[in-house]
């Protein structure tokens, strides 16, 4: 039996499943061709995690990101504007981006835009859109429109493969410092003197304090926004004419502009803090997993317990989300109201993202 000299690198593909259907399975074809070009150009294999449902990312995929990025695994989000509407996609992008930033390895994220490139702007109200813009995405819109097998398609994937090869080579050439959180060399299982676990916990405690304040602010802004909506919505009565409804919606838009903006900002701040804390949380869990230190586990468990006060926030968000659904009919008839509600919708979505992250910490505890 001969020895294989080829090696394997890992690529994580994140995409909205509806996009693959829209493009007649072109995303899957893209992945197949990318693997083919990579093998042809390097003699090595590319192990692609493509379908989160079939490959089983696992409940602890967030905690594994650190190791994946240190081993030069690449994260490639396949972007359309629909990507940003999917909680799973936002979670994946934010988790990889946060950890890559902590490791100074953002170059390991290679976004590919296949539709909606004109909307990728640094000043976009959705924070994940700004993230993609900052990562110098690759615009493959015309290649996807041309379709698999065309010269434009092959050229685009060939060029992308060259960049992928360069990024992997760069990552493998960088000497990684020993990761904090390792056990002592004598195998005692105690945390080393120079272990940064206490520093990590101090950082987490700081985030916990900030989260508490931001949750309170988000609750206040949600309630204030809800009060304005409810007061305005009382004017939408049975039998109201379309002309009257138009006038009411314009008045409602004027009253909602300021509270919607505040809700947008508080939602983004809360989500940003939760995402940053999540990266540190995963680092702490990884450190603890390497040692037998019950006191360290108890410290982390107590800290997580202090962040689990998001129940009231979750209930208010659910109530507000249901109310937004009721307003859809009015929104359709009023551009001013749609514009006034858009920041609030983004803020509420980001609050939901933050609650989802904090809830996951409960399972860690």
C-alpha cells in the first residue's frame, strides 16, 4: 500500500439555503468546482463543510472555531442580501469574525458575493453587511449569472482558488505562539502560574457588567418604542378608509422615527457586546477543558449565572415581534412608515441575536 503525499485543508462554507435554490444549486456546483481547482493546482484535497444540516456542525461548533482558525481553516460566507436575514448565517459570520479578530487572523475569512454587491456598504444599517465590506469580499455576481461551465465561471473560480492557496500558505508560514490555557508540562492538571485564565475571567466579568447595563437600556428602549406604536395604532380602527390610513401612517412614522433610531442603536450595542463576550467565553471554556480544576469551572459557572437575566428581555422582544407582524399591512401602504420601522426591525433582530448567544451560555454552565 503506497503512502499518500497529498494533504487536506478545511473550508467552511456558510450560505442561505434559499440562495442555492434560487441559483439552481449553483452554490453546490461552485463548491464542487472550487474543490476540483484546488486539487488540480496543489495536489492536495479540500475538505469542505458545506451543509450545516447534513454535516452536523455540532452544538459546540463555536468553541471549536479557535482551533480551526489556528490550523488555517478558511471560512467562506456566500453572500446575497438574503444571507443577513438568516440567524444561523449571522451567528456563523459573527462567531468566525470575532474569533479571527482575537487571533489577528481575519485574512482567513474570504467572503464571496453572488448577488447584491451594490448593497454591500460600510455605512449599512445592518452591522454584518459592514463586516463583509471590511473584509474585501470577492464579487462573483457576473460569474454566477453566466453559469457553471462558462469561461467567466471557470476564470472566477480559478482566481479565487489562487487566493485561497495564498491565504493558506500565509497562515501556515506564521509561527503561532503557544495558546494560553494549556496545562502544565508536568501533567499535574493545575493551571500554570502564567495561565491567563484569571485574565480571561476578569474580561468576562467586565462584559457581564456591561451586558447588564445594556440589557436594561434595550428593555427601556423596547418599552418606549412599544408605547408609541400602541398609542399610534389605536387610530387604525375598523372601517378606516385607505386615505385615512395613509394619513395615520405618516403621523405614526413621524412619532416613531426617534424611538426606532434609539432601539436600533441599543440593539446593535447589546449584540456587539454579546458577540465579543462569546469569543472570550469560548476561550475560557477551551482553557478549562485542558485542566482538571474544579474551582475554575465553578468560577465560570457563577459568572455565566450572572448573565442569565435576559428572560424579561426575551418576553418583551417576542411581544414586540408579534406586534410588528400585525403592522405589516399598514407598512405595505406607507413608505414613510416602512422607513421609520426599518431601524427598529434591525435593532430588535440584533437583540434576538444577543439573547440567543446568552441563552447558549446557560447550556455551558
